[in-house]
C-alpha cells in the first residue's frame, strides 16, 4: 500500500491547482501517492497535462460533489 498525501486545493483557480500539484510532487519519493482535491473545472485538463509532463501516473479521477479528486502515483524524480 502506497503512502498517500492529501492536497486540498478547493477554491483555487487556474493556474494555482497545477502549480501547487507540481510543487507537491517534487516532495514525494517514487512509489508515493498524492490525492488532489480541486473545485476549478479547468483542473480536469490541467492536472492530466501536468502529469504527462512530469511522467507520473494518474491512478484515478472522480467527482465528489463539486470537487474533482485526482489520485496520482509518483513514478520518478522530477527534473528541475
């Protein structure tokens, strides 16, 4: 079972959810997880695009009321 950190970004607007997710990913070790909660509808586009850049894996995306919840697995050490 992977260690998962929760990141509450509700109320933040683009580009802050993607920027804060990138920053949080830098603190994780490969194999650790990040659960990101957002209310910005653009996060549905921005977070997957960010993960395409970083090479990390989007495990799942779901809606929880007005929130989007992304579960991410850190796969590698990010380049600066």
